[in-house]
């Protein structure tokens, strides 16, 4: 596969000595372990989520560098197997919208909390990696698993970046460098501790936890999904242990939109409205502990986390097949 040059980016070593710091560093991690990881500099400061040119830059990278076309049959089969929804009767326009949806998926690894000094770290990857049959990215998968996301894998090239977000007034992109790629890096240790101690402290500050209570060990057996997951044109969902996590694909969300988000948790029902648009209103596969459910809006990503009433594997998110 041809990997195109990155306009607006240069290697970390390209900043002239004595030059004023501009922009921020980020990591590009190729899928193949034979290709070196690159610490790059985005040459423009990004200090406003509403004008996040870096996200647009990443989207264009995935649009331009992947020669593989989406295998429609593979994508539809995957969605039907994971969601239990019969897609045969779906309108052509709905299928086309799904196939042409945004080409980047943002996976929030560490969300901004007081304990993390309001820093957040996210992985950016191609959202149709499976349908494009992209190879797995073992380095990014291993790093995220070390944070406590057991079984989480990524496909294709991935970007990793850091932001500061006090969830109120200040938001800006910060450096994420090669030294942060270690599984012993301070941010990895901090994220793992948050996930281990999910029942301690303010649950709203720990809403990003969706995994097992023990830190993951990196080994080849973890490169496969441990339990059923799913995807529709509105959201993706995953489960680990007694936790269920739903990440919505709603575009254009900003941190100031929190007041426009309405999430209603029932014992066995989830309803989410954003700016009056219904993203989901359905009966869940099984009961949850509604008083422990939480939601967050970070880096433009709306994410819901629920705790199962019984620690059992769900074959699908919704009760209706």
C-alpha cells in the first residue's frame, strides 16, 4: 500500500534550533511493525475544538492513503452478525450513507479529569479497517491494551495525539511524543489505575472506564475480540466484563454542546438525543444498573458507559434482533 506524504507535517527533528515552539507533536504508527513509528510536528497551533484542523488533516490522510476500496458485502455481513439487524430491507440511500460516512474513528483512551491534569489521549484510525481488510496494528493495540482495554485491537495506520481540555473554557492540542509510546509511560499507568479503581471516587470523573478490573497483559491471545461487539450508522458498541460502552458517530459535536445532549438511562433502556436528533431509543439486551451509568463528551466524541446487572456476555446490544 502506498503511504502518501503528510502535508503540513514534518519530522520532530525538522524544527530549527532556537526556533519558537509552534504547533505540536503527534505519533504516526504504521500498521506494519516493519515500518518505523514517526514522531511528527503539526505546524499549526490548534487551540479551539471548533476549529480543529488536525482532525480534518487526519481524515484526509485516511481518504488519500488507503488504496483499498470498501468491500460492501464484508461490511454489511459484519454489521448484521454483530448487531443482529437484518439489513436486506434497508434503503439503498441508507446503505450508501453508511459506506460513505466519515473515514476516521476516534478512540478516547484517556479522558480529561482532574486526576489526569485535564489531559486526554486519543487514537485516530480508519473506521472501515475491517471492510478494507487492513492489517492489524499490533503496536497501537498493545499500547491501548496496556491501559486496561482488554482485547481492543486496531487496523491500519493509526495516529495518537494529546489534548488539554478542562471541559469548560480551555481546549488545546499538546505534544504526544515517542517516549509516550512505552507501556510504562506515566499516562498509561495513570489510565490503567483509573480503570482498575472504577468504583472509587466520583464516577463522572471515571466515566471512560469500560474494561476489566485488572490491567491487561500484552500477549498474542489478546489480539482477538473477547466478546461480541457491534456497529450501526449511528454508533459502535463494545463490552468487557460487566461494562458496556457505546460510542456515537454524531459529527460536529463540541464541548459546548453538552447542554444539548440528553441521555436517559433506564434499567433496560437507553435513549440519547443530541440537538433534538434521536441517536438511539431502544430496549437493551439485558438489564443494567442505571444509577451507575455515565456519559462523556470529549474531543468531539459522545460516549456512554453502562454496568450490566448481571456479569454475562451480551450477544448484541439491543433486545430486538
